[in-house]
């Protein structure tokens, strides 16, 4: 499984060295690399099923500082690596129409993917941080070069938010490393170091917020909608699909895993909040409801999806804060589910629809009768929208249900508030679906004429393949969630037993 | 005192001076009629050969320093140290000097190649001297040797008004700061009755215990002004932007790298002497005093250099980090941007000096930082020089569309600037991590933690201005798409530097082990 990392970086290097003008070659090469990575991830996932933590690589990296190149995989890692593999292939498929500096696009793309694989497989805090930072820089270039609406602004905002977040993580890393005696940066060793409770009390929020910025936690989410909208389709798929998961994964693995006492009650309560856990849970719930409400009011199709990501990532963070088995299972499953569904939504909006209509304004799309003219897009969006609303049979349902059950055990009010978010979620998805595809306006004769004259390009095979890949993933997981849960549950159990409560 | 010892210890400097004379003779006698290109190449190669021989001589110098007179024991009255941190810094100075000489091959700002190389070699000898100096007078002589060379190098582009202006400003500021430094040294001598660093620390400690503290503070502030000028710490940094902008590129690279390495090596030896003089006097029980800091804990605070010096360094560090980074945000010239970023980097290193460890961890971390920073800066100036020759400007907009005009150069820029910003897996990140870990390892308390947090926050800000350059190189469309040609030697050197930055970043233990092996 470690080869997913090396393969991605090798892919990035080869793409960077490709001569200009060989766009077709660059594309097929990218598909081959991403496909191979997916196969590696899949075989790793299947062969790892039922096993606990498996060490993939362990070498002394900087012996004098006790830093190890330690790659390992547990159930959570395997699920997220699989998600990254799927998202990478889908991203390549939906980038088939990139004509500008194609090889550079895929070079940055695979540098990002390699960093993401690395984060999910690192069990050394330092190594995790290194890969995390490697993933930040290519995002900037992907958005700034190949993006659309206000790309310079969106890209810079994203880069600075990420970098501020990682600066917070770095402070936490340095403080934990030196406080534990500067012997090792392995996650296991840092967790066992027994840092004093008062130190964990400030390290936990520092590291948690540092990672949660990238997970789109309210009120640090504002990079997400602008970044998603500015990004080219593949980049916004990756951004919503896997990069936001980097943040949530970091919250879980580093924030909660290393500083469990940071979640302890403060001993006093302020505005009804008695611990950091309450604070972040409330922020997560606000994110769920706020993201959904703002999505309801958007006029740009892509902003709707962008804010829906904030809302769905709120479920992940809420699941983390439940601190019980079912809630954490739900959080990890929601990471996978949202990764696939958000990827699908962004692909339909940014690639299939926008590349043909050249507008994302819902008001303009309303006049185009897309259900009739782009039936494939319409039905794909129906499936993705239903999955996103969390209807049974799709992965989102089981994930959000678990989070809500877990939240109920922790604090019923959280469930009630998050339930409001789900209802609003149905509303904005429905609104977008209706406005963009199923308008009831009757076409005039003039409109019909111009439709005849300017027909939309037919759906290409990469688009179909990408939609199929993502759609099948969400349905399979929705119908048979045990596939993933069998891996997630033991890992979460081990994490909880590792002293989180 | 043994003059054979003196010859052994100063052999590297002697080699450099001999090489300088050889270069002059070769250029002015034998190559008088040759074309300029050949003369430049010959002078550079001779200079590089001199650096290589001097490197070998550093190895020969051994670990025994040179002492004058016979003091209380080994190590006292040391004039020049050898080996250890001094050795590392000296090798670093030689390597960086050789690299700046390689960048000269492509330059056309002067017809006096021989003189240029000779001055570079002499200045490098001054740098090596202060890296090893353990005595106030040797320090001053070394600093002057280095500084005078730098003034000349800055003014070397005779046809450029900017170069003359920069040199004049640099000279005036430099002369002033040298005066401050000497004034401070004279107070130290007056307080302690000695010019040898360990004795100065001991003597001032005794003197301040008897009421001489104010005088000591005045002296230390004067010295901080003098040395702060050398490392471009705020508020003594004003010369840096003008000099970096006006000096010919190879000279600017030399000032930004070699001079920095030498000055920080000097600061390292001052800081470690300030911590270790008790050890040398076999006062083992006073370690507690030495580690007492200006933290508000109820610790008995001893007067003297060990407490006052870190405080001054800390103030310089904070102002440099904050002002350097914020001023860099507003620059539109890449050279000025590099100057302010140099101020910011000096701030991070001063933080490492302010929290200097009893063990060698801090010294090694600072050396690691300054050597890799010097290497990266030489590369950055190399890129600026190539772009400047092609476009006639060092504005950020000169970098527009660089990825199309010269993809290799753009890739080098990407690696170097991201390394300066401290992005892993490049070496700049390791240097920062190393340094901050050393700071936190020493300062058990919230002050060091807050300062490290400030430093990390500031380096997050720095990403913004480094990205401004990369944005023009990679993102924004080119206004002019003619390819930029770089001299093959220059290109190879730049690629080698970028590769080194990447490899040392992926395998940080290589350089760490090398530094520790001295």
C-alpha cells in the first residue's frame, strides 16, 4: 500500500518531464497511474480486512531527533486510502478536457494525491505533517492556473488558510515533541508520553482547530466555498473529496489521539459549554445548519455544492465529538461517503453542465431545459442529490444515521439541531435539482430553434466512466455498509481504547 | 604562544590570501590580452581552486586552537578556535564562496575579473577569521577585513549608479556600526581588563556584581548594534534592501550568504562562551545561574553577560521577525524581497541564539539553518541574475511566465522559494524545525513557546510573498514569451543547488551528521 505514495510522486515527476504538446499521452499516463494506485489501494484494503494495524515501512529517518519514516495502515487508513484511489481515478476522468499545460496539471495533481496518500498512511506525527504540507502547495497552483471564477483570490485564500492551520499544528507538534523529552515523534510514543493534563488542555484545541480549518469547521470554513468554486473540476472534486478529509483525519488521529485529556471537562461551564468537546460539537452543529441554510440561498450552482460540503463535513466533526463507537464509525464512514458524493456532485456541476452551458447561475440554467437536453446529467444529479440528502440505499444514509445515533447518546440536543440541518439539506438539493434541471417553464418556439442551432456536445466516455465509478461506490456502500464498517469498527475501537475517554 | 601553531591554525586563511594574489598576478600579467570571457573564467576557476585547497587546509588545522600566553588552563586566552562549530562554518564559507564565484562566469558587470575574485577571496578570509575568533581584537580585525571587501564588491559595477549608491550607504552604515562595536569592545575591556572572550565574560560578571551593570549593558547594546548590522537585524537592517538591490548579483549573493554565515558563526561562539565560561573555570555548581533567564520566575537573576545578552538578542529577534516579514509583503522588487526575507530569517536564527543550549544542539541547529539558508539564497540570487540579464529588471513582473520562457529555471525558483518559505520536504523546513525544537528544548517556560509560536506564525505569513513570485512564474500569463537563455554553467550550478535543497530536505540526517562529525 505504501507504493500508492511512491507511484503518485513518480507519476508527478514523469508528467512534469513530459514534453509539451503530448496532451493525449499525458492523459493516458495519468489514468494509468491513478488506476494503478486505485488497484494498489483496493488490494491493500481487501488483504488488510480483518487485520489491525499493519506496519508498511519503518526506517530511522533522522536518528538524532528520533524521527522515523513510519508508514502503517489500520482500518481507518485503509478506507481513506481507498477513497483517495477512487477520487484520483474519477478526477483524472473528469479532467480529460484539460488542454492548457496538460502535463503540468497532472504533475501538480499527482503531487497532491501523493501527499494525501502519505497523510493517511503516516503513523509518525512528523511524517504526517510533512505529507500534509506537501499536499497544500499543489492545491494553490491547481486552482490558480486552471481555475475559473476569481481563481487568484480563491487559491490564495485557500493556501493561506491551510498554512495558518498547519502552522498551528506545527506549534503543537513542536510543543508535544519537546515536552515528551525529544525522543520520538511517532504517534504511539507521543500518545504514551503522558503529557500533563493542563498541557493537553491547550494543545488539543490548537491542533484540533489547526486541522479542522482544512475540514471546513465553522467559522473557519470560508475558504471552502470560494476555493471549491474557483477550482477546476478535478481539483474541487479532490478538495471536497479528499483534502477536507485530511483535516478531519488529522483531527481524529493527531488531535484526539494524542491529547485525549484535552476533551476532559474543564470543571466549570461557560454558556452551557463545559469542555472543548462541547465547544467543537456546537461548532460542528452550527456548521451543519449554517452550511445548509446558506446553500439554500445561493444563486451559483457550484456555491450550493460548496456550502453543502461545509454542512456534510459538520457531520464528520460532530461524529468525532460524540466519542462513542457508533458516532466515530459514522464519522469515518461519512468521510468516505461525502468524498464520493461531493466528487460526483462537483463533477456534474463543474464538468458535465458547466462545460456545455458555460454558466453556473441557477437562474440562467432554468431557461435551458437541461432535463431534456442533458438527460444523463439530470439523472446522474438525481442519484447524487438523493445520496447527498441521505436517503436509504446510499452511503450517506448509514453514515449520517450513525453520527446522529452517536450524538443522541452524547447529547440529544445535538441530534435535534443536526436533524434540522438534514431537513434543510433536502430542501436545497431539491431546489437546485428543480432549478437546474427540471424547470416547469415551457420552452418558446424561439428557444427551441436556438437549441437546435446550438446543441450540446454529447456526453463523452470519460464522463460516463467517472459518474459510474462514483455512483457505484456510493450505492455499494449504501447497500452493504459492512464492507467498510468491518474495517472501521475495530480501528475505532482500538483508538477509543487507547485512552480517548 | 607558538607561531608554528599560528601558521597551522590560519593555514586556510593563508591559502585564500595566496590564491587572491595568484589570481591577481594571473589576470594582470598573463591574461592581459585575453578576451574578457576567458579572463573571467580563469579568475573564477583559480578562485574556486583556492577555496578547494583551503577546505583541505581546514581539515589539516585539527581541533586544537591557537592560544596566546599561558592562562589558567586549556582553552583560556584562546585567540583562534579550530574545528568544531568554527570548522563547520569555515567549510560552509568556502563552499558558498566557490558557488558565488561560479555564478560570476555569466556576469558582465565588470572588466576587472581578477580584482573582483581577489577581493572576494580576501573577504572570505576575513569571514573565516571571525568564524574562529575568540578574542575581541581578532574579531574586530576579521570583521573589518570582511566588511571592507563587501563595500568594494558592492560598488564593483562601475557603470551602475545604483551600485555606487548602495555601496555608499552600506559603507556609511557599516563604518558607523564598526565604531559602535569598537566602542562597546572598549567598555568590555575596561570592565574586565582582557580581550579574550572567556575572560571578558568572567571579568564583566565580577564587575557587574560590584555595581558595573549599567556600563555592561551599554557595552552590550553597542556590540549588539555592531553585530546586528552584520546580520541585518532590525533596527540595524536599513542597509540591506538597498545593498541587495544595487550590488551586482554575485556580490549580493556573497553578502547574503558568506557574510551571514561568518557573522552568525561569530555570534555562536560569543553565545557559547557566555554559557560555558563557568565550566572552564570548573565552577560546576553555578550551572543554575547560567540557565536563569529573564522569565518572571522567582529565580535569583545574576547580572552579567549570560543574562543580559539573551535578552538583547530576543528583542532583536522579535523585531526582525515581525518587521522583516511585514515589510517583505509590500515589496515589488525581488531583490528587496530577498533582503527583507533575509531580515526575517536572521530573526529566527537570533531566537535560536537567545535560547542557546548548554549542549551543542543549538549551535548545530543554527549552523544547519544558516548553511542551508546561505545555499538557498545563493541559488535565489543566481535566478534573479539570469532573469535580470534577460529582462533588465528585478521587478516581480520580470518573472511573468517564467515557466514558459525557461521551464528549468522556473522549477529551480519553485524549489528555492518554497524552501525559503519552509515547506517540507525541502531543507528550509528542516532547518526551521531543528532550530525551533532546539529553542523549545532549552527554554522550559512559556516565553520560548510564545516566541516560537510567533516565529511559526510569521513564517506562515512569509508564504504569501514567496508565492507572489511563484505566482508570476507559474500562474500569470507571460507578456513576453521569448525564451530566457541561461549560461550552461549557471544553469548547472542552479540545478545542483535546487537538487541539494531537495535531497538534503529528504535526507536531513546527511548534513546533521556532517556537522556533528566536526
